């Protein structure tokens, strides 16, 4: 399993599990049209793991 650690590395998936010592309050951010999403910031030893791959990202490198 690859572990991404460099600045700017991203992970994408349908379900991602994250752990951190500090988590910010959810912030609503606009997306396209009526779609909205929430953003949180993980701090201090943060780590994320993809629990379910995105159907749209499978097979793309």
C-alpha cells in the first residue's frame, strides 16, 4: 500500500476514514449549482484511509 506524505498529495474515494488529534468544525462550502459539501481540517498527526474506491477513479493513474 502506498502512503502519500508530500505536500499536495491527495486521495479520492467514495468513503475515506480519517483520524487526527484535532478536527475543526465543519464548514459548508459551495459546489456546482445546488450541491453543497462540508469541509473539515485535520491537524496534528492526521491520517486518512480510503474505505471505498470511487467508481469514477478506478483504473486511472
